[in-house]
C-alpha cells in the first residue's frame, strides 16, 4: 500500500482557484471598461443631437428657424400674381438674395409645380394656390371688414404666414393660426426710380390714389372734398381736376368711380388700381404732397405699401394715424401724422414752402427711411425667428 495520501475531495486544486481569480479580474475589467463606453456613447449621441439642432435650427418643441424652412424648399419662388405687389416682389427677391437665400420670381405658377411659393394673395379666394406656399399678408385684419371663413383655412394650410403687422398677427393667433412670422416691409434699392434725362416738374399739388367705392370707403369722401376745396382756393380755376386725369392714365375702374370723381371735382390726381407701372411712377415724381387716408372703418394699420414709393420719390406724405403703434413709431419722422381738419392746415403749410425748403425736407425724409426702415434688416431678423411647422 502506498504511503502517499490522496487530497481531500473538499480541497480544490490550485489551478482552479487561480482560474476563478482570473475570471473575477476579467469581469471587473470588463465592467470598468463598459461604464466609460456607455457614458461616452451618451455624450456622443447628445453631441450629435446638438450638432443636428445647430444646423437645422430646431428648438426643443419642434420649432425651426425661418431660414431653415426656406433652405429646405426644393425651389423657392416669389409668386408675383398681382401687379399691386410687383414692387414688393422685386424688393423681396433682391433682399433674400442679398441675405443668401436663393429664389426666383414668377408670374405664372401652375398649382402642380414642385416649388414653395411666397404668395401675396392668400386672401383672394378666387386665386389658386400652389401645393406648398408661404402666405405674405398685407391686408388689414383688424378693421370691421368681415372675412370669409375660407380665408382663415387658406392661412392655416400655409407652411408659414408672414405678416407686415404685429396687430394682424394677434388676429391670426386668435384664429388658431400660430405659424406666424413678423416680416415688415422696408426700403430696398429696387424701389428707387431709374434716372431720367430730365426731372419732371412737380405740377401736381396733391396726390391721392386708392379705392373710391362708396360702399367701402365712405370715410374718404368728406376728407377729399375738403382737400379739393382747399387746393382750389390756392390755385384757382387753372387747376386740373381728377376727371381730367382719367383718359390719360386710366384712373377709373368703373363708370361708377368715374362719376364719383366728377362729382367731387378734386383739383388733384386721384388714382385707383388701374394706374400702375411707369404711369404711376411719373405721377409720384410729379407730385408734391400725397394723402394717405384709411379706407375701412374700425381699427386700421398704416398702409406702408402705399407710403414707401411716395417717400422714395420725395413726395411729402400726410397720413392719418393708425392703430398699429409699431408702424406709427417707425414712420413718426418720415410722414406727417394728422387728423381731420388738421390735415388741411398741414397741407397748406407744405404747399406754401419754397422749392428749396420742400426739396430739402423731402430728401431728409427719404434718408430717414433708409436709416430706420431697411428691408434687409427686417427680413434678416425674420429669418432668425423660429416658427412651428
């Protein structure tokens, strides 16, 4: 019998213990390596998310910058479907290109076109809209005018609703239209009239152009009658009346409007939407004073799209106050705000100025417009705004 004794079964071999120790060490090492990896993965993922937000402009609640919405469009087109907005379309195109946004201007745009169109006529229910569009509104939504319910539906269907007035935006929000952007209309160099061989003489004392339908603009009639009387007192019988302008510049849209002008016998040029293009530009350059009278009753917004070309053409503007404090503040040093009978006195004071005083004052107002109402600055600020889409 051998003297060597077998090891007890409850005692494990040395190599098995070493193996267990090694396994424990490996598990610990694996765990230690895994923790930083998880942390690193989370950091990287958060960084990627942040990186994506930075370049897309996304905010935590699904908002996006206006610039990013425009840059994602397959093709951005400014739809110039109305000659009323031609100069606005040209200025907007010029400004967007200046700010690095590629776009074109088109008059005819099929509804099936694969573009994103900036349109100015969403309120015109008879006008067709492309599949993808951005509404740019210049209508006054705060007046007593009753809008058709379908108009609000068209605004809701837009990718964005741009509006020139903060007061309008309040109304849009009240109709649950929240994807709004404040885009004021400002000066762009495209609004300057081209140089002419000889400057036209300013032989029109007072210019008013706008709708004269009695069922819409009753507010304007007594003011225009008072203006006509005041200018006749100044110039006598040699003054041209509104009715005499009609054949030359196609002022009147209907026989009703022509009859209304003949009854008023205004010694000034009264234009409606039938006079555009170069004929209207010449009228600007021939006028000394222009009147901005609100059309609708109730609250109003300053008619900036009417004022801009007048100031650019060095016409001194007399305007009624509006119910938009933002715009009235912007134009406080650019136009003469006046009301009622004060309008007549202010008009007389301007017409009595010497030619040198008038020219200097008109030029000062133009320079003030350039300094404080830049379209580039307005649109640039709008591009940085965030909108929910």
